């Protein structure tokens, strides 16, 4: 009844079409996004067919005898449509395990898609992981998410920052100047952590050119138009996700980001999506909570959603 095949590039159109109609697919799982860093990962994505019809996808890469779903993505779990049942999903994981074993893969690392991205309930994979694969939860990271229809009032610390920004003449608008934002972001990361953004400026520009409606930049500026900070937004069917957030020292001093997020949460996206997700506030694979960072996100009304990673041997 079921057949599994390893993805090849000539199947990109079929892959993307299935992602588009799936329960939990986002543009990050589109091949035009996944393949921007194809040179860094040995792709080993899987396509599962039922009676000749595409039934499920597993975005994945291989590193030695380990299969990752997916090492280069925030999440990369099983992608299914509304017809997939719990029993069928268990059968799919039996097939994945059999394929992995025959391919010399001995270990699977699985990044589950957080439930906020599901357009319909889609946690059959979690059931299969624990009951069939005997997977271990090895990494749990926490993100801060606002349910937009039931958003809370900002904390006084964030409202105080907004007042400061307004008094300083800060303005907020959508921007096309990725270079200005990336420079602020890179300077911050170099100064604080001696590192650089995951995406280069060229990669961000490439991805935005491929997904101009889904990847947007919003910036705060001073009264003379000088960039003070901003955020790169990833729009998905259910979730507005802040892929990057950064402000210059002047932007931090004037509360520029507080005004920026008031604009996004209470105006731009207030009635358009289900969730506004600030992303993770953990380090060391979830073992260390960045309390200052999550305090800021919780001040906007964000509350905990977990990003989980599972592992098992085959």
C-alpha cells in the first residue's frame, strides 16, 4: 500500500504542491527555500506514496549514519495532508525506519513542527515517535508566542519604551533596506557574541526575492530617517515569526523596538493571523534560558511554546 522514495530535484514541483496543500507546511519547507543552502547539506528528503498517490513528505539531510529532519531548518517534521490518519502515520514511520536501516542510517534526529504552525491538528507524528520508534525527547527549547485574537496588554516596561520612542520622534514602516538592517544585526552579534547572523546578507536578499510576500522587513527610524533597528518577519499561514530582531545602541536607548512591535502586533497583524511568534530564547540546546531576552518578549504578551527535538536508533 505504501512506497517510499528518496527525493530528487526533478520532483520539486510535486513536493512544493504537496507542501502548499498540507496541514502544517510553510514556505520554509518549499524546495526554493530549503535548497538555498543545498551545498551545506547532503539532502536525503523522503517522499511517501500510498496507492501511487503522494501521501507524506519528510524534509531531511544525511550526515554520516545520521538522518536529520532537517539540520538546516528550525523545524522539519513529517508533512501530511488532511486525509492522513494516526494508523497510516504509524505505518509511514515503520517505512521510514525500514528505509533508513537499509540505507545504512543508524540514528534519526527529528525536529517536530510546533503545533502553532498546524492549520489542522497534526500531532500523529508525535504519537508514532513515542509508541513505535521509542524516540527520546533530547532537546526542548522555548519560544514566546502571542495568540493575536487574545493578545494581552503590554507590560509597563514595554509601554514605557513606546512613550520614549514617540517622544524621540521614532517612526516605524516597512522597508526594503535589508543591508541597513543586516549591518545593525551583524554589529550587535559581533559586539556581544563574536559571531555573525545565520544568513548572509546575500542569502537574505536571495530568499526575499524568492518569497517577497512571505519575507518582510520592518524598521524603526529616528526623526532624520536614520535606521535604529528592525525585524525580519516570516509570514506563514498561521504564524507571524520574527526571524531576526536587532537594534542599534541608539535604538535601544530610545525604545525603538517597543514602538516597532506595538505597530506590528496591534496594527499590521492584529486581525490577520492566529499567532505572533518571537522565536526561541534558549541557548546550549535549550539548557540555558536567556532570561533578559525572554523577559522582553513576555513583556509584549508572549507565552511559552516549545520547539522539540527527538532522537532514536534504527
